[in-house]
C-alpha cells in the first residue's frame, strides 16, 4: 500500500486528522505488513521483527 500524496502532505504539514491510521505498523490484504514512520531527522531506520513467521 503506497502512501497517497494527500496523506503525505497532511502528515508532513501536521494537519492529518488521524495520523495513526497512516503511521505505524499495518497489516496488508495479502498478509504482509507495512511500517511507516515520520522521522525527519533520522539518518536511517531499521525495523526489527519480534518473531519470525
């Protein structure tokens, strides 16, 4: 699931009415998972799984 331009702009401008619906970990329809975070000053980000499936 790709983040829409509308959601991106609203999140980055601080005017999204429900940012937790976009940011964080979300299960996809195909069983996968997407993780989104807003970390503008980060040099890198790593997602560490709690357990393997």
